[in-house]
């Protein structure tokens, strides 16, 4: 250990692990844990890298002088020449030994020959024990010594420090001071190194030692100062203190420069590191020392820490290193390989690797790590295969190799290769004994999607460390085994291991995915007790958790308590606020605050704020955000473009959507097409939505489940059965028919296109149903007048174990309304809150008002409205006014009250004035009808024209009342005249009360005979076909047309399916599916 105690002709530039000195001070290591991969900074890897801040060797002459002076003070007589030769022989024999057997033999020889009082030999024995790693025996020799000198204390302090026992080293130093022994600069250097090893915990003691040094002759000693520079650089990154000490050194050596440059490189300050390098070159002109491999190693680390100009610095360094002749150096070459690989320039890294005159496991590992980071898994595995017989492969090499398999282009191929390596490790007996390899196997299997194999490896591991548990919990979370991840977290806590920030982050992520509030709060409490909440990544995980299980107030509280924020923090809180309808304005304000504080938004930021902007429907804000996107050069990012499509679509700016969509060209993906289709549907441009979907399929664009659901929704909205069936066929070819979301959309499409029989058949064939499937079927049956079947389905749903939601009860209450089941409707309404804990919403109260109105119980409507826990909206009052229209003028007071509320809430909605006029007309109050029309004219409200349309092979044919613009106009009116005659012969009498004009009876009959739905059915009957007639109408069908269609269905012997704005009517053999209750 104390090599300087023995004759030596030359001090080597580097000292390997097999010849480490007790007190040596060398340049800082390149591979610090903060700047490079952890696989490149372990002692067993870097055999050639030296601890930078140990003091320089003691000069032999100085030590011998000190030794002679100490010998002169001993009472024992001087040794004879023969004994001196024996002592020299023992020292020469054992001085380089690291064997515990040699140490004990040396100790025995010293005792045997009576040299136990010899201070020089006793120090040597301590030194050999220290080098062999037996600190207990070293301490025993130390305690048995009657005389000790500063070297004795320095030996023991250094020994403890070098054997990873910094606390014991500090305790020995304290003991030394308490006994009044003044430390040498070697003892100071060793204990400062111990403080450095202790990190922040050792900073206070290090400061005290610095105070002692400042009062001693060593305050400007270059060796001690070099160690203090490294200590301050490592402990809490006290760069200012390190720099102050450096500046105070009067005569600096190369180690001084390397140490301070290393401090700046470790703290990620490349500017200061390179300024010092320039100053070093200037001040050291003509001196004996120049930048060496350690200088360049630290500078490479500093360059790698710079995101903006690191690559440029690295390329300049490469030129300087090449000129200096250090490119072939193993240490510098390995650092360059790792540096270029970390920037993704794997070709440069591979070229340098090939130019290195000698390579070791460090350089190989560095290249492999770079390739893995660039997702070049196959290339990394190839490097390992080529080099495994040329270098001493270590455990880290296998760990990196295992990590490369998850980066294979084909994950299954990577998993197979991983299993081969696993088998090889089992044959060598390394799989369950070496913890890092076990951790690597868990990580490899988890990332390759084989969580079962990862769990098996974890369970078979004999020893597990914190990394093992972290890897397992993270793997379970990433593979969506959220419950297992949380249970594994609790299992780890039962072992007594303290969770790290990585453990907490994975556990919180799983709780968020499961929506487990209590468990999430418990883990939050753990993080608080351990002080992990100060870690910004843990706080970000808490933001994500409370965004899911809590709400904006809790997210804002977490955000306000964070000591530090990063871009993820801002994005998380903006996203959480944007997802809450009540907090959308705060999301925009938070975005503005982020910009004010100087943060540069990324694409996640813009996506979140665009979600918020779409809810506000502020055109100016949308364009401002779009301008910022362009300013930050993100306008061509596909994710941003898709977010802009969704935002503009929800705000009604489809022209902007079409511009963006046309510019996207080859960048379009499923989300782009889905956003456009959804935008057209949202803005009621249904024809465009269907045409775009058809174009999408014709172009061969792959449709996902969401696309199919969106397109089917568009087909349902315009009731294009043929197109809907084509989309259904496409979903079958895409093997998505069994997808529960697509299946639910298919049911909804068929029911809205009039084929409730197809919807029912498909529903019964579904292998898996969710609440949306049941809701679509129940609502479909209610819409088609099959109220009894809808209620039967509701009973089946409950027996199947599926809990109903708010949408379910809208369908159930509509079914009760359409078939007149008042008592049963109220029973289901009450069960919402009492049985299922669902608070009724406005649409449920509207259904109940409709139920009472259809049943003619208008007296109960006003009482029911007065008991509502919320203020009635337009939906309620319009339902009330519609119910009053069916009373033949008997409840005009309630109708007028409803109309007044509607005029106040929606003064420009023409439907409200039309309903009021219809109510007056049904009671023959023509003055009231005139007043309603005058009021509508004053309000500048435009009435939607009633129209009906039919889909034929040659296209869609649209008709309005009294329309004579159709090419087949003469044939249509001739057929209609024929139908009128046959209906009258069959007993049909026009119900003139539905002609809402104050005219003669004959005129009213003529008006009724030319309603749009009658023109549509006459047109279909001019064509040869026996298929059911399907007619769509944008308004509610009138009573006269309803009666006429019953007669027509019997006369022509065909089924007529009429869809109006409220429901479907199936006419067959003179009867309607609604049972005349509609």
C-alpha cells in the first residue's frame, strides 16, 4: 500500500488497481456518474482510471529522515547490521503483496524476530493488511503499537477510506486530533477524500477540516488544496469554494488544473471548463506539464453535458486530441467513443473505436451504450459478438447487451436473443447470483413485453437490491399490470427497503392508471416522509396522479408546493386544467405564465393548450396559438397538426382544417383523418364526413377502431344504410368487428338507419359487451317504438352484471315515454339515485317531462318542474311546449309560460316560435298563430324548412312541401293523386287540424296532401321495387301524414320506415310500430 516506503526508481504515470497507492493524487476521472452511463464508472471496469484527489507519494528521502528521527527517540537499542538486512528482506518480500496470507505471514515474521516495536515495520504491516482488505487486523496492529507517528495514523485513515469505510476514516481522524497528534498533509488528504465519499453528509466535517488546514502550514499546500477542490466539487457541488481554493494556490500543478476542470465538467458547466482549459494552455507555456489524458477526459465530459453546442465542442476537441497524439490513448479514446455515441453519431464513435490502438471493455461498453441509446440494438449486439473474445467482458457488458435486445427493430427477435443470453448465463451459473445481471434480465424481458418471464427471474433471484425492485415495479407498470405493480411496491416495503424516487414514480403511475385514490395518497405520504417529494420527477408523477383521481385544485396545490419546475411540470398542470371543463381558462392562463417565466413550449405544451382552446371556442386565441406553433418551427409536426385539426374543427373553422389537412399530404395518419371526419360531423357537414370517409377507404388508408366508430357515427347521422353496411364490411375485413367500440357503433348505425333487426342480430352475436353496447341497443329499441323490448334489455343488462350509467337511463326513460309507462318510468327515475348513486341530469328530467306530456298529465308537469334541483333549461321548456301542442289548445297558459322562457333563453331559435304557433293552431286560435309569426319575424329568426329524403341507387332525392322541381315531378304528382284516391276509398279522411293555417277545409286538405314525406313515398312508388321504403324527415311527422302512411302501407303492400326528428315509425299492413302513441 505505502509504495513510497520502499525503493523505487520510477513512479508510473498511471497506477492500476493492482498497485494502488495509499496516498496518491491524480487527475479526475472522466466517467463521473452524473455525466456518463453508470456502466462506465465502476472500479471493476476502469482498471486504468485513478482516484483523482489522493495526495502525491511521500518522497523516500523525507520519509527516511522522519524514520531516523523517530528511531532516535525509542528506548530500544539500535539494530545490528544483520537485523537491518533482515528487515530490508522482509520489506522487499511483502511490500507489493495484496494477499491476506502474505499479510499474516509478514506480521508473524515481525513478531517472531522481535520487530514488533519497530515503528517502520509496524506501519508496513498495517499497510499490507490494508492492501489485503483486512481492516480489522490492521486496526488491531494499530491498537497494539506503543509508539505511533503521523504516518501510522495516515496509513489507517487512508486504509479505511480506500476500502469503502469513509465513516471509520473520519472517526480515526477525530481520535488522532483528540490525542493531540497533528495530522500530516497526507492524513488531511485522506480524510478530505473520506468526506468527499460521504457526499453531502460529509460536507460539514469537511468544512471543519478546512478550517484546521487554513490555520496550519498546509493552507497553501498544493496536494491538500487539490483534494479540497475535488471535495467541494463533489459535496453539494460547491463550485465557488472549489474555485476559490484553486485561485489561492500559488504554484499550481497539472493535478490542480485537472481537478478544477473536472469539477466544472461534473456540474455541467462546459463554458467555465473550457475557459479554464484555454487559461491553462496560456499560463503553462514553457512549463513541464501540459494537458494530459485526464484533462481531455474531463473536457469530453463537459462537452457532452452541453445540449446546445456540445457536439461542436466535441468535434473541436477531437481535432486537438488528434494533434496532441492522445487519440490512440485507451482512456481518451473510450471517452470520445462514449461522447459521440451519446450525441447519436454512432458512425463517428465506431470510426474512433476502430482507430484506437488498444481497446478494452470500457471502450466496448461505451460504444454499445451509444448504439442502444440510438435504438440500434442489432448493431450493439454485433459489437459485443465481435469483441467478446478480444477484451475481458464484465458483468456490465452483459447488462448492456441485455438492454440492446429491447431496441431490436423486431421485438420478438430481440426477445429470442435475450432468452439465448439468459440460457448462456444459466449455464455459467450467473443468472441468480449476480444481482446486476438479474436486474438486466428483468428489464430486458419487461421491455420486450414478456412480463411473465421478468416476474419469474425476479422471484428466482437469491439476492435483490433496490434496483431489482425498481425494475420489477417499473416493468409491471409499463406492461399495464398495474395492480401487481402496486402490490410489489408494498411487498418491497415489507422487506424494509426504503423506496427511491424511481420506485415511487412507478407506483404512483400505476395508482393513476387504476384510479386508486387511497393507495395513491398513501404512497404520496411515503414520499413526503422520505423527502422524495422535492424531486421534480416525483412531483410530476403526483401531478399526473391527482389529474386522474383528484382534480384541478389538487394539481394546482401540488404545483404551487414544488420547489422547482421543469417543462414536464408545466405540461402536466396545463393538461390537467385543460381536461377539466371548469378550469379551461386557467389552463390558458397557466400557459401564458409559463411563457412569461421564459420556458420554451414543446409539442406536448401546444397539444395541451390547443385542447383548452378548443373548449373555449375563441377563434382569435386559436390563431394566436397557431402563430406560436409556426414561430417555434413545429408547424410540420404531425401531432401538432392533428391537434390543430381537432381544435379548429370543434370551433367551427372547417376551412382552416381543410387548409392544414391539404398541406399535411404524406404526414396524414389515422388521427388526421379521424379529426377531419369528427370535425365535419361536429359541424353537421354530414355529407362531407361520409364522402371523406369513403375517399379514405378508396385510397387504401388503414382504418383503426376509432376511425370505424367515427365513420359509422357519420353514416348513422345521415342515415345512409348502404354506406354504413359497406363500412361494416370493411371492419369485418380489418378484423375489428369483434372490437367492442366498433361493435357498439355498428349497433348504433343500424338502429339509426332503420334496421333495428340487424342491430339486434349483431348485438346478440357480440362476444363481449360493454355499457356502450347495451346503451346503443336499449336506445335503438326505444327509438323504434319497441319500449317493452328496451325495458327487457335493461333487465338483461343488470342480470349480466353490467352497471347502468346516465346514458342507459336516458334510453330507459325514453322507452317508458314512448309506450306510456308512467309509473314504471318514475320507478326507474327514482332508482337512479337510490340504487345506482347516479344524480339525474337535465336530460333525465326532460325525459320525465316528455313522459308526463305524452301521457296527457300536464297538470303534474309544472309540479315536477318546481321540484327540480336545477333551473330548467331550453330542453325542458321546449319539451313542455311540445307537450302543450298535443292538447288541442287546452293548456295554453302552461304553453305560453314555456314559450316566454324559451324566448328569453333562445330569442333567435325559430323552432320555439313554430311550436307556439302550432299550439295555438291546434286549438284554433289563429290570432295567437299570427302573433307568434310576427314575434318570429321581429326576432329575425329563420325557420328551418321541412324536408324529406330517400336514398336510391341513383343518389339521394330531397323533397320539400309542395315541391315541383324534381325531374320526375309529373309522375310523382300522378302517383300521389292515385294514392289519395285509393286512401279515400279505404276510409281515409284528412286531419285538417294539422294544417296550421286559417284556410278553407279544401285548401287545408290540399296543403296536407303535398307534405314532403308524401311526395317522397310517391316518388319511391314510381320505381319498380318490393323492398321496404325508407324515408328520412328533418322535422316531426304530422298526425295526418302518420295516418296516411298507415293506409299507404296497406294499399301498396310494402313496409314503410319513416325516421323523423324524434323516432322511427314502421308502417306495415295499416299499423305503426308506435301504436299511435308518439
